[in-house]
C-alpha cells in the first residue's frame, strides 16, 4: 500500500501576523513558545531570527547553541564554531559533543576525541562508536574492533563496510567478550537455547 503524504499547509494568517509583529514580552516562556511555534510553522532552528537563537542559547538550551556553532562553521570560522560547540556540549548537546570528538580526532587530540565520543554516546549519539573505532585503531586494535562492531550494529554504512572488509581479510579481532557474543549470535540462528540467551 502506498503512503499518501499530506501536502504542506499554508501558515494561518494569525500566525503570520504574530511573527511579523515580533514579541512584545521577552521572558523565557514567551520566547520558548515563539521558538516552538516557529519550528512548527516555518522550519528548523537554523531559519529562526538569530536574536532568538542567541536568547535560547543564553538560557542554556544546547540545541540552539549547537546551531549557532554550525552557522559559525558555515561562515568559515572553525575556531569560533569549536568554542560555541564547547558551550553547547556543556549545555548537554550530544551533537556538539560529536562534532568536538570529530574535530579532536582530526587534530590528533585523541584523549579529547575519546572523551567527547563517549559523552556523545551517553547522550544517544551512537556515531561516537565509529570515532572511537578510528581513534583506537592506532593504539588498541581489539578495543577498536569492538567499537567498530557497535557502530556497525547501528547500521552506519562506513562502519558496516569496514566491519565486513576487516572480517573478509581476517583482520577483525575484537575483545574476547565480543568474540563470545558473536559466536552466541551465530549459534542463535539454529539453536533455541542460544536464541533465548540473545533475547
């Protein structure tokens, strides 16, 4: 069956008028309502007036700070974007943590890359596993391949490709617990007891 997508509806006149007049009150509750309404009718945070992005950032909303960092990067200001992402990370933005981990990896600051990758993972940004794989590939291959397996489990194309390639050339050797877990996975395909253990 085909899924019928609804057409984009026009923004009601009352909402358009509200946004054209701007805000009369600028307390956090009014601004938060403004930003939510903006997102619902006009699109993502990136399109919101910068003034309101900055206000929300100053109130500690990491998603807004993260976007400000992205906009700084698109304006070709790497050092400024890193500084802003650090603020966003301290406000709990997992995506900012991921960007900081990738930046640290590219600058060979591996301790920082590990810290920010693990922090991003703790906030649900599991692409951090792939960065951990890349970092540890230079120093601890068993740990690296364990992280590669985690990344491949989350269906990241690059991780899947590298996971398969490393298995094809018999280079893949994760930590012992992962080897046992993978053997159990293979057994679960034909053994009910192993399947029950995996569930």
